[in-house]
C-alpha cells in the first residue's frame, strides 16, 4: 500500500492522486486537503496538527518530558 506523502494515511488501490514534479519526485495524496496544504500553501507536515508525523513528534516530546523529570531523593539523616 502507498502512503499519503503529506498526512501519512494509507491509500487504497484506485484512490487518491499521484503528482510528479519535473525533477522526477513522486508525491501521493489521499485528498485535495493534503494536496493543497503541501503544494499550494507549502506547509510542512510536522507543523500541521492532524498529520501522522506531527502526532508522532508530539508523542516523542511527551515521553522525553516524563523521562527527564526524576523523583527527588530523600536524604537520610
């Protein structure tokens, strides 16, 4: 299965669009929303909240924050 270049969702056979740039790069889009965000508005997928890439980035930040917080040790007197 092919994944959408912008949002990361799986594309079923016979659906979506394939966009080929003049330099030979191939982009697959599941919807007009993804196509417009990437080509016309020139947005990065990691900066758009509803994409899979942004969701994984958010999870990484949350887990690193919880790991960095350590429990203070109590000194025995």
